[in-house]
C-alpha cells in the first residue's frame, strides 16, 4: 500500500484532516486514537483484505511507519 492510498483511507474513511497527514507525523498528532485504530484496521481488512491489529497500528511511531507496516502485510 502506497503512502497516498493510506492517506486516502485516513481522509475518507476516518475523516482525518488532509493537511495534517504527512509521513513524519505521529499518530496522536493527526488524531488517530485507539477508536480510530480499530476503525482503520477494519477498513483495511474490508477494503483491501489486509489484516493489521489495532495495537500494531498504535505501536507505529509515525504515519510513515504505519504505511510500511501495511505495505509489508499487503505483500505477505
């Protein structure tokens, strides 16, 4: 999954602010809390068949790290 595709999911599915979404941003900095992590995990699974646990999402230090995790899972 590319950065741009993750960004689209965050904006359209989770209603996060597009202008705050930069790869170096921390999850909390963009409003991605534990509830949003659950929603993101569900969205990734239902839309793309990618399984990532909510706690794995929250363990990501930045959006770039999250994109790498999702990319790794999508190719596994």
